[in-house]
C-alpha cells in the first residue's frame, strides 16, 4: 500500500510553525494572565497537537473511517473530562465533618446511657464497659 507523498517544504513549514508555537508557549508562561494562563497554554497545545496529527500522522489525507475513529476517541475523551469535572465540582455538596470522628458519636457512661463525647478530649474515644 502506497501512502500519500507530502512535499518536503510542507514538513519544514509545519516544523517552523511548531517551533513558533513552542516559543509562544514559553513567552506566555512568563506573562501573568491570571486564571487565563492555563486556558491559553492548553489552546496553544491543542493547536500544536492538531498540526502534528494532521500533517505528521497524515490524518489530512486519510480515509473517512480513520477520521471517524479519531473523532470518536475525541468524543470519548470529552465525555471522560466532563464526568471528571462534574465529580470535581460536586464535591462541596456533601458536608464534611470538622474532625475525624462523627458528630453523632455517643459514648456509653457507667449507667449504660449514651452521652456525647467530652469537649475536653474531642479526639479521644473512650470505651467504657457496661457493669454486669
């Protein structure tokens, strides 16, 4: 099977574009953009990855089946990132106790009745046996 022959000039142009994008990434890293630093860096990285996939991996000249496989992989990646993001965002919905012990923890006293733990020793659990 013969592959698509690409002119050498195209490879050098893409290589130059990748070098320019790398220089742009490095220069943007020294500029404080606030919360946009990550977004700009990821945008430049996606542009570089697109150039590599299209030209060096010959996706630009591939069949529709290969393109469908790539698009389905990207869709699956988007689904996984979306699920991970919803998990990360929803973590504050469940209240977390301030200490390692539950606020509902009750200790038995000598009479067998349950009393709340002492405030003097909030992290100490004392087990008192019931009198027999």
